[in-house]
C-alpha cells in the first residue's frame, strides 16, 4: 500500500503532550494525525494517506448513518524500556477484521495492508506512545475502523467504503484501577443471537448493550453480563469483555464462541493459562452454574478480559431481587495478568512471537 503523509501544521506542543501523557485517561485525547484509505469496486483500496487529525465531512445520506454497516478493532502500541515501540498480535486483529468484514458485507483489507496502515500512523505519531515505569500500564490505544461511506439510502452493501485509524493515549480503563468489578445480570436484554453479529466487532453490538449498561449503573454496578438469546440460560459475555471462571481444582471455564467476540486477549489468556498448568474448558456455562459455584465455593475466582482493561477481577453478581457473594481478587488472574502485561511492555521474554516491532 502506498501511503502519503500530510503532517499537521499545528501539532500538540511538547508541554501539553507531557501533561496528557502523565494522566491520559481513556479515549479522551487523540494524536496529531489519522490514517484514511478509500475503497470502491472499480479501484479497490486506494488513496491511502496520513493527514492531520480532525472532523470528517459526511453527507447526511451516508449509508453508515442509516444502516450501521461498520466494524472496528481495538489494539495498543507499547513503549519498551529501550525506547522501541511494539504492538501485540496485530495480525490477529487483522484476521478478525477480515471475519467482521465478511459478516457485514464490507470489502476485505488484507492482513499485510492492515498491519502496515496501523504501523504507519504509529510511526508518525510515535511521540504519543507513553514512556512507562515498572508497574505502569500506559500505552497508545489504536482504533482501526471501517464504515460505509457512500451517500445512498437503498438497503444494500455500500459501494464506497472508508478505512481509518486513529490513536489515543491510554491509562487504566477502569477509574479505580485493577479491583473487583460489580456485575449486573440483565434478564431483559440480549446482546447477540445465533446467526447474528455477535462474533463480529461492530458498533451495533455495543449499541445494543448500552441500555443494559445504563440499567447496571442504576443498580450500582460497573458492568453488565448477557445471557444467550435462545434460552436465557447461558452466559455469553460482558458489554465488551470475555469471562473466565476459576474452579477449586484449578480448571478454568470460559463461554464458547459463536455468538460472542473472539477476543485476542481471550485467546492469549487461554494459551498462558494452559502453560501455567490449568485445564481450560471452552463450553456453555449457565448462570445457575455461576450462582451455585460461588455459593458452594466450587468457583474460587472470576475475571474478565479485553484489550482496554487487559484483565480485571469480577466481584459481586447482582440481579433483580438477589446477589451472589463477592469474590476476592484471586491469584490466578493476578499471575496471568502479570505474565501478559510483562510481555506486552517488554519486561519478559516473548516466547510466543506475539509482539510486533513498529519502531
């Protein structure tokens, strides 16, 4: 892919950047540039360019605004102790975007072009990748996304598609840091159904979770857990995170994929857990099994994972009329999280070849 670069005439000052990177929050500040590539049936992917970050002009009839033909990815760039900059398993994000593209009838961006596009933006905005100390988990969050950009109101796949990458420095996803989150069980709303878009990373899945997330907040909870749409019995995932249940004998159970997102962090945790001697089961896991397991002591630890939060422990489960006892922040989640984060930040050897050097 040939990528042109138009550098910003007014980049953020070094003094202001230092203030931002000292306390970036999550998704609040954005780098000086963004990457954009266009697609049409006649030309394929073309006009790839890096340009100053800013608003995008959009016709009121643009298809994505009406039919939600859109997908995205979430990943991070990490600065290692020697100053180099790396991403974590970008080819896996590229492969998942291919799967999402096919489900949403969007054109496929090849894996090599996806990785090149993300790398190119990070290279231009490298000064935005935070320098970290031991125990610090600041990074540059990367958001590649693709949307239907044709101005047309007919219900069909768009004949003009735009792929973009933006970047935002990130601190901890949860304001309170790594501490057990309180989970609300929604029994009214579902996130995805068999044959639907649950396994695709598309904005509509997150939009459908927001009313339940509102419901969770009203009950003093941090996150919401969804059950399957068919029987209302089996756990799927949180609003944007995969779940794991640690048993007394060391087994770890995580809901099987199909209607849930196949997380890159999820897959990495499964591999690390097996290396640490845990048997990992990917299967249907009922809400009753959760309640009974916590009550009996069979389930000793629950945690959730995602790109933004990495791994966070799950404490109390709350539902209309009841709750399951809160579980402490356990050793299994702590150890797996430590191994994963140390590899990502270059503090431990990458024996899996997961890290991709950008700079």
